[in-house]
């Protein structure tokens, strides 16, 4: 089985490397110093087990674990952290175990046994089902832990792009996908617009049954020549259609901009 270590402390990674030597059935395939590196390495190497620190710069371990829940096959996550107060959030993020540093040999061995059991029990998914199932798990973990993500994760054939929430201009639902329109272009994700609206209620506002707009992007409502109400965005190439039911709330919001 393949293992990846993610920890911003070189000494902590060195200790885990040494302890893994007791397990000849495991092969270390990579190391990362933060959550973004960990996700990139996992997308490339597809490890079976990830030994993941929580307190890391940028994307922390909890958020990285929620993104890892969308991977197929999904890796077994074992948190290795200096703090015990994150245990509940860790299991909400679907970790198989939670180890407090300094990691003891016998505790790591027990955690790796749990991880092996998890990996052995992973059910293969048919092509096309993997992302929807994974994203459902990620959403549940995010909502259960009460922590919002700082990024969305777009994946296609092993590649990965992290999109900062603050860079997103609007989200538009198209069939089973959501198109993320952001500062660098567009990406597809397989999450429901409703779950995104719930998780990021303070950041996005609904203007239509199929569209959420960043509150920072909305600058004006105007009436088109055919009588429809449109939303003008700060960085939009064209206005977006507003449904009648959303107009009263949006008008009140625009008045206070």
C-alpha cells in the first residue's frame, strides 16, 4: 500500500518515515509541507493512506481531508497532530484515526491497521459515479464540522485545481455540474448549488434557481428591454438573469451596497 506524509515540520516527517520502516507492506510515495502540496501529491500519486498534520500553513489538514474525501479511490486519512482539541472535527472529516504527537510506535501501528481495513473495504465505483459520491462525502464532512472551506476543488482525470472562494465571481448550475466562474477562468465541479449556498451563505447570494453570485461582485440591478431584471457584476462580461422571486431581496441588498 502507498503512503503519503503531510506535515510542515521536517522533524515530524522524519519521525513518521522512521516508524513506517516497521511496516514493509507500506511504501512511502511522497511528502508534503502543507495542505495544497498534499492535495497535489495525492492527485498525482493516489496513495492508499495519508498521514496528515492539522496545523499547516494555507490549507490546513482538516480542509485537505474534506477535499480528499472527493478522491476516488478515497485514501484513508490518519491525523497526526500536536493538538487534541481537533479530534471531533477530524472524525467529522472522515478520518480513520487521530494521533497526538509525539506519535508512539504502537499507536501508529494500530492506526495503520485501521487504515488497511478501510482500504481493503473500499468498494470500486463505476466511471461517472465517483465524483458525485465523493463530493457528497465532502459536503457532509464540511457541514458536520461547522467549518467552511477556503477553496473549492475541481478534478478531472487526475488533475486538480484549487479555487479560492474569494476568487469566485459566480456559480452556475448546468445539468449535473456547477460551473465555477472565477478570476482565472472557469472550472466544473460536481457539487450541488444548494449545498454550496448553505455552506457559503455569507459569501454568495442566489439570483436564480441555477445561479449564485458573490456578494462582492453584485453592483447593480437593471431592467432589460424585454422587461427581465438582470444583475450586473463588477467583473462580468455580461449581466445575469435574475428570477422574479429573488428580486425583492436583491434590491434591498443593492440599496445597502
